[in-house]
C-alpha cells in the first residue's frame, strides 16, 4: 500500500514494476505542487465554495485552513509519513466540530483537493501518457491514504468529543440539591433512560442519607416524554426513597404526559404529584412543618 | 450492645418503645425465631412502638422483607406501631429493582428519625389534637 514511500534512504517499499526508476517522480511531483501552490490552492478553494462545503467558516478562515491543508497534503506526499497529517487533522477537527461541520464536508474537501491536484498532473504530463501513468501510480495511493487519514481522524475526534460530552452530561444530569434542612430537589432534565434512571436513583438515595432528607421534590418539567419504562423508573425511585424514610413529591408532569400515563395505565396512585415546582415546594414545606409541629407537640 | 448473644438480634426497651437491632444477616430459622421473640416482647414490655434497625444488613431478601412486613402487621395487632430504620441506599435500590416492598410498613432514615416518627405518629388517636 505504501507504494509512494519511495522517499530517500533505503526504505523504499517500491512496488515499481516498470523498468523505470520512479525515485524521482514524487519529489518532482512535490516540486510541481509547491511551485503552483497559490494557483492550485485557489482553484481548490473555489471548488470547495462551489460545492457549498464548509459554509460554517468565514472566507478568512477558509483561506487559512485551505492553505494549511494544502501544505500538509504536499508534505505527506513528500515524506510519506501521515503522522503530522493525523495530528493536523485532529487539531482541525477539534476546531471545526463545535461549528457543526459534517463528516461528508471534510471528506468532500479532501477529495476535491485530490481531484484538483490530479487534474493539474494530467495537464502537466499530458504530452507523455506513460510518464503520466507512472506519476499517477505514485500519486493515487498516497492521495487515497491521505483522504482516509483525514476522514478517520475527523470521525475519531468527533467520537471523542461525543464521549466527553456524554460524560459531562452524565455528571451534570443528576444534581441533587439541598434546598433547606431535610428538603432535597431533584430536577430531571432530558431523556430518562434506564442507565440514567439508575444513576439518578443512586445519587438521590445517597443524597437522602447525606442530607438526612425527609422530603424530596422530583421535578420532571424538563423531561420531554414519559413512557411506561420511564414511569416505572420513577415509581422505583419513589419506592426506594420511601424505604429510606423520605417522602417524594413529583412535580411538573405536563398535560401530555399526564394523559399518556393514564392512557397506558401506569399506576401512579401511590405517588404524591403536584402541578408545578412551586406548588411542590409549598407542599414539601407543609409536610416538613407538619412533621416538626407534630414532633414537638408529642414529645412534651 | 454488639455483644455475642444467642441470636444476632438485640431487643432493648427505650421508654414505651422497643429498639430492635439486627446485627448480621439472619437465615430463615433465625428470622422466624426473631419474629416470635419480638411479638412476645411487645406484650411483655407493653410497648407502643417498635423500631427495627437494619443498618447492618447489606442485603434484604424477599423472605426477610416479608417477615418484617409480617412483624409490622403482628405488632399492630398487639397494639404497637413499627418503623424500619437504616435501610442502606444499595439495599433500598436492590429491593425496588427486585419488586420487593415493605407494604404499608413505614421507614425512617435512622434510629433518631425513627424515634421522631413514633413520637409524632404514636398517639393512638390518629396523631390529632391532644395526646
């Protein structure tokens, strides 16, 4: 595969079958690309714009990035080592991923550059088809490898970013907030899947013990939808909290969710539900004060 | 309190309440015997409340939770309210996952909360006006 690694010292893995020595071809090619750098780069940038790729970037950024990509590209052709390119591709991905650049765009621009350069080679060697053949033999595997490297780096980087965000989300997604003595709030925002429900319950139970909570308000205003599974998770959370001696108030069940729950027949009869968080907090205060008053009255 | 007794359960009197600590996991026979002893002790001590502390248990199986539930019911028939205290987070979570429940048996966080609960709810006339 590394046919183009016919660089300098000894390590030629040339699968050069023709009688010609191709040693000089890649350096020559590189020299050609360097010579025509501005022209080819502009041509390429033009085609990128034409294909409406990288529209998230400003023209200045485009100019800067295309120059960098171009130089890296040529460098890989020259050295045969993709390491620097990999590094650059990751770096580039890191910068452009937050701006919503898609995989197809990244692959698209690299393939466009490959085509632009190939076209220029056609032009330059059109007088000698055999030489052109050999030049392309040297160029194509290298170009493909570059496209491959960039695409893989981009996807890897994106996966890394996604993983990081998932981790961050996981940590952020289960805040157990002490509001006042004996009272916790657990606002749930986002989709509640089994894994998250497990974590949430775990955090809540630990929170109950740590803060010696008597009342917990679980606010589900930020939960987009509730199905049977999610409802059962909630029931489990409530039951587990009760076993730890804390009463649970659920708030923020939207009209849609309320209708869904009744329609699918989830039994929420045991649950103490209040319309909104404000009402839930008032109810919680009432429970706590009632408890304290009773306690005070009875212990005398 | 953590003496090596004949059963790994200690039953202590605290005012009009019995404080019961389970120190280690009980097998089914021990559980039965514990139930028997406790129901007898309620009458002996004329207890109005029972606190069962399970903080030392890191697992509570279905037989265990059913027995506790039964004890709660039997104690009620003998005139005492029961509250379970000290269920660990892991245990609570495992119990709900496995679909086990304590039924109507109330729980409290720990001994202190359990005593507070009984003090608050202990009056025979539904925790109302004058005690």
